[in-house]
């Protein structure tokens, strides 16, 4: 408990208050007598009370607002409620409800959380960072709000994403909430509706871009590394044009990663690990088709490519088994509009010349001409996995692996129930957003959600405990492997490809240990034995229990 804090100041300190759980002796000692109702409650009783309040709210956005208000009042109780009801609260605190919260950020805003780093304040960035609520920070999540989920530019409303992500860092990874910091970079917005909205709380200006944008990012990173040299800086929901260049610019200079690129890749590979085992066909023997060539899609394919190579094929063979389709069709080496990341997965144009097409090959063409075993969607193109496409894949392989991963739910390439019907229950499915169970022959089967929350909280715990200086590709692949090893489908093919949410906080410890070991092996963390790393993880891991 902070020194000298008592009375009203302690009661309204969200990080340290116990509310009605302060005992009578504590109330006398800490100057709280008379400031609280007479009856005392335990943390468990408080959690039950809050859950009753939560359940009275009918709309998901109202439930989201209630939980955020609870977090502002009592962080420990907030996380206890989330932990007690993790499967029910995850979709409310984060996807898909957080998308609506971002869209309505200015409307539902109640009190500040984190830092709003505005471009007009660029001359005073050190002052802005020094105004952070807590001095010591282990994890920062930052966004510029340009590509929020599949919803596009939300401007300052993007702040909902770092707040939500950091809630999961704490809930699942055990990162002390007092040592987290959400940040939004307010560089304007190109969303005309926001610019014309009288309630909009952001900078009313078109987005800055080009050299001015990157200069601002440079100055922000410089200020962060000077103020908080050991912090983990996670980039979140940046537009494709900026996400990969920013990651490449800083990944070898500080402790940083991009969750959309690397976290999405790791959780997808973890789910593919279980799916390939159930299908009885290693990833290196599969033809993989990706719909969507944004930063997330390319990040997934880079990790899939590395996994294929680790299984024994050459880099050239692995690349030949990967097919990418974007809004303009199949990525081929004669296209002039591809980024360097996209170009590495461009197929030779000569491979499709015999298909008899008069225009660029589309998804249906690729599926028709290739022995597809894995179909992944990160396109935000709702319904793109049509019945015809799915049935054709199902005719070619006994256990098709189909992952419609786009967020939010409204942007999913297909719904699990459709995939199950079109494949007669043979599809191995994982989605990006939460869906209800699929029912077949009177039996309900849970659908795995490829939520990055399986990965990034464990990575945060790992680098904090191991005192890592960098996040390497092999550390992310170690996280994917550890997650894959926890797949329920490995023991029972009828089980989901990923663990149930109530199990995830404990599984995160195993993933963190694997990542920490890899950090030591990669030479980016001080040497520690496996036992020492386990002890460090237990030491730094925060639990939602009252202190003092």
C-alpha cells in the first residue's frame, strides 16, 4: 500500500482501494471510519455483487461501460470479476464489443486513462510522458487509431484498444496494472464523420502522413526510450502502410513488437499446429491459401513459412506452397503494386498461365486449381468464403483447415456453422471473433477463437520476468509452439483447437516460460536456468487479491 495514503485519498485510489472490504480495524487505522457503509464484504462477495450488476445490463456496450467504470473505481475488484467470469467478460472487455466502444469513444468517455499524445503537442513530448500516472511501467500499448479491428479509422477513439489490450495483459499474463500504460497517438483522422461530429474529442485535422508522420513517431520512440528504457512497447492497429515499416524501423533498437503482425501470426500458427496434427498432414505438406495481404496476413505467412522450413522443406519449396489473394486477385511476380513483404509471397505468373483466365486469378480460381488444405482469411471481406469455395476444398481433403480470422464478427469471411454444414462436420475451424458452439448430431462443439490474447499477455510476462532487451522471431515461434502443445484437439479431435478461456491464465505461465527460455537462448536476456526463470515468473506475476 502506498506510504502515507489514507482516508479519502486511499478510498478513491483505484489501484489500492478495497472499498467495503476494508476491515473495521483497517478503517480506524487508515482514517476511513464513517466513510463506508457499516457492513464489510470479502473480495469474493464484492465480485458476486458486481456480477449481478453486470448481468442486469442487456446491451453489450452497456456491460462494457459498466466494467470500465468498475476499473476506474477499483482495479483489483475489476480483475477479480473478469477472472471469475473470463469466458463471459472477454468479448465485452475486448473483441467484439471494444469495436463499438472505439466508435463511440467520445460519446461514452467518462474519465481519462493513459496518455493522449497529440501531434500539436509534439514540442512537449517529454512533458507529456512525464505526466504519466505511474512512474514505473513494464508495458505500453500504443495505437494511432487508423485501422481499428476491421472498422477503419477511429481517430482518438482508438484509445479503447490499448486500454482493452492492457486489461488482458493483466488478466491473463499477470502484468501489474499499476505498471501498464495505454497510449493513443492523435495524429488526426480521415474519418469525415468524426471530423464533423461536435462530440469528437480528438484533434480536428486530416491525418498527417509522409515524413511528418515518421518524424513524429521517431520523436515519440526517442522520448519513450529516454524516459522508460526497459519498457515493452507494443504497436497496435496501425494501417498496413505504416505497421511493417515501423516494426522494421525499431525492432532491433528496443524491446518492441507489433501484435497485429507477430501476435496474430503466433496464435494462428499455434492453432495450425493442432489442426495439422488432427488432419494427419504436416504444415510443410499443405498448400496454404491466404485471403488478405495486409500486415497481419503477411505476418502470419512469414511465420508459417518459417515453420514449414523447420519441418524440412527448402525456403523456395515453402514459398511455392503459399498463395495470397488480395482485393485485386492473386499476388504474382508481374504485379507492380506489391510491397516488399507481399512480394516475397508472389507466385510466378507463369504458374497460372495454364489456367485459361482472362483476368487476375481470384480466390475461387486458386481453390479450383490448387490442392488447398489450409484456407485463412484476414481480409475483412464478410462472406468471402462462399459455399462453392468451401465445398470444393472439402472435396479435395478429408479434414480441411479453414480459419476465417477477420474481426469484428460482422467482417468474418464465413460463420462456423456454415463451414460445418458445407463440409459435413469435417472442417477444422478457428475464427478471429467469438462465435457460439456448432451443433451437429445433437452434440455441441466449441469453436476455437484465434484471439491474440493467447499470446501477447504471455509474451509480456516473459520479457518482464526474463528482463529481455528484444522480442525475436524465435521467441514468438516458441510461444506458438507452446500454445499448440496445449491444444485440446491433440487429445480428442472433437475438441477445439485452442484451450478454453478459464484455462488460459495458467497456460500463459507455460508459454511465458518457453518464451523466456528462448530469449536466453537468443542472447537477448540475462542467463538464467529454467528453474530461475520459473521463479522470476512467479515473482512478477500479479494476482487480483487485495494487498495490505
